[in-house]
C-alpha cells in the first residue's frame, strides 16, 4: 500500500473546533492550523449512529492526489491494502 502515518485521534481535544452558535456542530474547524485530518475523522464519527456495532476508518487523502496537474493515484493501494489486511473487514 501507500505510505501513511497514524494521526492523533483524541475527540475530547477536538470538540471545541466544531462549536457553533446555530447548530449542533459546524462542518469546518475553527483553527485551520489544527489537526484537520483528525478533526475530519471526529466529524464523521459524530454522525455514525450509536447503535452501529462495526468498525470504520477515515483516510484523509486529499493532499497528495495530484502532482503537476496529473493524478498520483495515491490512496488506491492504501485502501486496497487495508481491505485485504487480516482482521480489517
């Protein structure tokens, strides 16, 4: 698969990023310098039904998707590798 780095995931530290005066949470982080990939994972997790008993994964691959206006294909091998990993599915 593609090279990847595990990100910090501490929802209790990220909740304030989604504070909103008009909604339960906003779909954008307050601080763009904060861990945006981790915040995106928290946003997704916040919308998964509490009764859901399965696993889930957030792969943030928007950054390295192109180079010099050409697609890199980044993420395809990563996802296929994850799906084929023992115990993943």
